[in-house]
C-alpha cells in the first residue's frame, strides 16, 4: 500500500498482521513526503543433526535463520524442556551459533528443541531426539597381569574408563595424566612406579601420562602402564585422573625377591661386657624386604670383636646353644628369613672387650654389619703400673692405678675418691718408710689409708699428687694396693741404692748391753761394761742407708776410739766390685768404765761422711 503524508503529520505507525506471521513497519518523517512499509516473518530453524556418542554427549547442528531486518538472530537449545550442558546455549544465554555439543548425559533418550530469537520475535524448531547408550566416564577399572608380583618385577596394568553402568567409554581417548596410589616404599627406600607413555618410570603419587585408545590403556613395548612394586606384602592400588578413580581397588600381593644381603640387629648396641645380647639376623632382598625363602640351618661366621685384655674371646651361641668363638663357623637356624634367639640359643652374643666394635656376619656370600660399643662391667680388680720398675731409692716413681672388670677392661664407673692401702715394701735401713702421695699432695706411708681420685676408672699422677710413690729400701719389692673390696696383683720392682754419701756400721754385735733400734750412721750402745766387746762391718751407703755397689779400687776405712779401749781388724778394705761393704769386721774391746766414741772414717779413696758408735759402760 502507499499513502501520502502532509507536513502537519509528524509521526505515524501502521501495524499490519498476516496469517502466517507478524511483521512491524515503522516510519519517521518531518515535513511533506512519501514512504513504503513491508511486513515479513522469522523462519523456523531446522535441527539437521542430533548425533549421540559414547561418553554421554550429543552433537547438535541446525539451519541458520535469516533476520527479517537489521540485527542478529541468536539461538538457544532446550533438552527435555530444560537447559542443556556442554557448549550448547541456553535460553538464559542465547548465542549466534548453529552447532553445539551437549555433555554429561547418562544413558537414555533426550529431546531437543532449538529456538531462534530476533529482537522480540521467536521461532522454535520441531523436536529432535537422540539416544545415549554409553554415559560419561564415571570410574576406572584397573587390572594387572599378575596379582602376585615379585618385588621389582614388571607387572603390566590395563586401565579401562567406564560409565556408571559399566560400559566402556570409547571416547575417553588420548593422553591423560593419572596418579597412582596404594603401594608403599620399600624398606630400603625404593618407591613404586608406573611407566608412562614414554616409558619413563614415574613414582606413585606423581602425575603419569597414560595414553588411552577407545577407553582402554594397555602396555605396549614396556611403556604405558608397566607397574613395579618394591615393598613386599599386600597393596591396594588406586588410580585417578583428578575427576574419576577406581571404584574397586586392585589387590596385589608382592612377594620378596631372593636374598641378596643380611641385616644384623641386637637388643642393645651398648652391652655390658660378658652379658648376653640377643642378635636377630635377617635375610633381605635388594629392596630391604625379608627374604622369606631363606630358611633352615645356615653356617654363619661372626667377626669384628676382639678378645678382652685377659684373653677371653667373644662368642655367639649356635642353634644348639654352644658358645662359638668369633671367627669360627656358627650354625644358625632361619625361619621365613629371620633368625632370632630362642631359649638362650641361636644368636646370643657375648662381647668381653669394652669399646667400639663393628660386628660382621657372613654366610660366605651375604653379609651385614652392626656397630656396637661394649661397656666394662663393675670393678673386680686393680691394676698397678709404675713409671719405672727399677727406681732409685728415695726417688719419685709415678703410679697409675686402674680399676678393671673381670676381663681386664677399665671399669669406667669406678670414679671419684677411693681409699687405697699400699703394701709390699719396707722401711729403708735408716728407718724411712715407703710412701704414696694422696690426692691432696700428702705423702702417706705404706700400710695407711691413701685417698686417690679416679676418673673413668683410672687414678694417675697430676701436679706431683695422686700416686707419687717413693721406695726407700734397695732391692726387690712386690707392690700391691687394695680398697678393702678389690685388690691389685703385685707389681714387681727392683730398687737400686742412691748415690754413695755416707759410711754405715753393719752387722753390729755387742757382747753386752743394748743397741739403739737404728744402728747405722750413728749408733748408741748402753751397758757394755768395762770389758765388753763390739764387732761390726763398715759399708758405703746412700743417704737412706742402702749399701752401694761397685765403687772400684782404692777404698778403705779406719776405725778409731777416743778412749782407752782397743780396736782390732782396722783398717778395713772396701771391695771394688759387688756390695761396698767390708768383708771383715773390726772388734772393739772396752778397757774402762768411761764412755767412748768409735769413729769409722775413710782412710783411702773417696771421702764419705764418717759413722760413729757411742758405747757407754
């Protein structure tokens, strides 16, 4: 139609309706002129494909609808009257596309309608149906070539993606990152693995790329699912891609490999010397699993520990209970790869030497070691050691006193102050007693309690204290010590005389009267009478009265009196070799009742301090 408009008409809208559709025509003008309006419709879209696929998807496509005028036609899809999923546009969010894929569909029949929208106009397609027979991937089914795999041996896995009803989801294809779990690391630290699609062994717990074909992943050329488990025992294997996982775990029992080493353990690695220490010897495979096939009697040899200081050898009790010395074949019984002690048999170890030792056991092929530190038992004896066993009379000789257990080990628990009594040496000829300096620095005579300080079982001299010994009588001596409970064995020493310095009267015999207790350098005799006699020898001595030796030739002494008595046998010669004591005696005979002083002095040779004897009548 056509209509003429005048300049007085500013705006006119004509709405026309037709049977098959609706259209809108609108005009805007100012002034005088003419225009034309046409009426059209929005065509109906046609669903050209609704193709279902395994995995719960439907691929939809439809014909495009032309816009009646300017603007874009958009489309929305409804599934069973509701909103679709996947890439399909919904009524709430239409899009200018002509295809999409609905997803997440369980098995069943689905009805689809595509609606075209242009401005306020809509036009819906006829219903198109699609039937899903296999739903989306819901879980994995995991199987293995063997359910009783040996440790470290390849076990091929097959992984199948299935929907909720158990159908294989053939569209689950290509590379997927799976994570395996459920198997432990071996005792030796080897982690379980699955070979990825490139053949690289990937540890459990780490993403592993596996390639699927039509829903199934299987091993090819040692790649794409070769599993190796290393810890013996039961394992429940699970696999997941982050969205789905196994519903039923794969149960695998891992058996140990053959024995490749031994492991040695003890109830304590710090046993007391001579105490029983039960050993457990275990046969293990490469991965640290107990090699249960290592059974029955095996001949083992134990080494690494030494005899104690007193010569007691370390031992291990064999399966019969006999104590076998280290280094000798020892029969030990194994059950399921383990040898343990039973009724004090089959592995009871006794070490006798204190200190660190690395115990080794071997069957000739397999071996193991164990670090131990044996501890000495309680003190059972004392050990004396002298800095010199040939000291000079009156000289210091440092003692070391050690507390020992019954096997000669230092008893390190014997510490602090202990009261010892020393014996085995006597006073010198001039009466000077042997001594040991205590921990405070005081010289204590033999036979008296002497406090010594012990550290870790040993008392040694420090700053001229705590064990400085002086022996004063020349000759052999057997020195020993006791704390009242334990004692030492004697230490033999031979004391030599000191430097020659004095003349001494020896072998003094009086016919009457009483000699003073010490009659050596200065001798006193009372009650001799007016006709009594005194005889004696003369020796060259050190300051303590010990007779010296080997003076050489040219030595003699003469004995004189300051009174009226007579002296026979003087002068006297000193031997050049052996003890420096005259071979003969002199004899003094009293002639009056007055006191007389006899003097023995050097008459030939080296000068020494004279000796005197005062005789009172």
